[in-house]
């Protein structure tokens, strides 16, 4: 798989990386970590899993049944994940 744009959901930084390059620099990102289109952390090497959408759902801070009630940045992250294709971001 070639390089594709990675976007950290916490700090918003983007980087054009291959999956191996992303993994080696500490990103939690599909396809090495998690699956496309499935909620899991999308973070760069500097950000914490505890600031991710995935974590907030695990902690019960966000209700998956009511995403319209979420803060806008959380909804943006959900939309990003749900819009992923097998090649990463569209
Ligand atoms: Zn980050």
C-alpha cells in the first residue's frame, strides 16, 4: 500500500505516509491499527488515546445512538471515519 493522507483526530495534523511509516512514527491508524470505517483511535505520535472519539465512547461520555447531540468536533471525527474507503481518506 502506498502513502495516503493521515489526519490526527485530536490535533488535526495531517501527513502523507505509508502504513509502515505511520506505525514507525507512533500513529494509531488503519490499516496497521484498527479497520477502515470502524471507530478506533486516529492519532499521530504526539496525541493521547484518551482524547479520541473512541475513548469518549468507551467511557460513556458520548452516546453512539445520538451523534447529533455530540460536540461538532466529535461529529467531524465520526464523519471522517465513516467516510473512509479501503485506501484511506477520500
Ligand atoms: Zn495529533
